[in-house]
C-alpha cells in the first residue's frame, strides 16, 4: 500500500493516550467569545478540541479525512450527549452547505500539507467557507534550529501505559530537508506485553515547516488579515525560544 502520511492515525485509542489535554482551549475560547454561528474544527481527529468547545456551548462541526478517528469522535460525543456534526472530507476541496463563523485547526495539522501550493490552497478553501469577518485559528511548529536538527533513534522520548496497562516506550528519529522544508519523522514504539514478550512497531509522518514571513505572505494571498500570532498557546511572543506559531487571523474585507 502506498504511503499516505496517515500512519500515526491508524489506532485512534493509541492516539488518544499519546495526545491528551487541550492546551489550546483558553486562547481559542477568548478569541471566539463573541461568535454565535457554527465553528468548524478542521482535522478534528477524535474530537480532542471539538468536544470541549461543544461543551462550552458552541455549535460545532468536526471534519477529518480519517474515518476511524471520526468514528471514535462520534462515540465520545454520543457518550457525553453532545450534538456535533461530523464530516469526512478532504480539506483541499472542502465545500460546506453554509459558511462557518470560525475555523480551528490545531495539533500542527497545517504541516501535513507538504507543499507551499497545498498550504495556500488549504487557506483559500477555508476562506471560501468562512462568513464575512470569520476567524481562523491554527498552529504549527516554529522552525527553530533545535526543532530542525537531525536526530537518531537513541534517547527515550517518554513512556506510558497503553489501554491494556502495558508499558510502551517511545523513541523518535527525524531528518529535515531544507529544500522542500519537510521533516521526515519516524516514531518507534516498544511495548512490554503482559505475557512477558515484547512488540515493536514504527510509524512515519512527514511535516512541512513554514517560516513566519512566508506564512504571513500565504495568509495575505489567501485573503486573510493577521490579527495576532504567538509562540505558544499560552500567548507568549513569537520567537525561537518558544515551540509554536499560533495564528489568529480574520477573513479579509475584500475576500470573495
């Protein structure tokens, strides 16, 4: 089977264990406090952010390409009694029935779009599906020297207990291509099985890094006005000392 850059999402249960909490929530709630219309959580995964936004009273639409992740999200929403619309769709040809008041896209999902052309097309598609003055809030990793440094599978990144109570040890390996601005990552997982054995598996993911001034130009070309950007979801200034580029932008006055 051809590599589709989706290996990290094969197991939604594992994904949930490895991606807990929602540090984005505070800043996003502040930004959308006056919004009344529907909000799209694009690349919503298993609903990590979609669910708490719905619980906060917002009308939510969760959109993802991966049906397995959406199936888990639907089950969570049902268990919590939340009325959320879930859609399987490709963000590059997205066409909603009606325009949304805001889009969120977290977890560095923007970096899954591996060319400048794809990133610009993505931003334009979001713009076309936004109401006048609608907001887009998203994040990506800051391309710091430390972030882009090549790493070998040597040091243990972290450990956790899987859904069966077995200890899983996680290791990373990465290689950055400065021409394409794509980082090629492999995650290795070694699990101590309850029967005394051991299992290993690895998954790959490619991520494109976008530099701040390049991103600023892409936003303008796609019809967005940058309102603010931060170095993390805590609202710190943008810069190499912080891990992220967190963007808050608005659909431009002259957008079609």
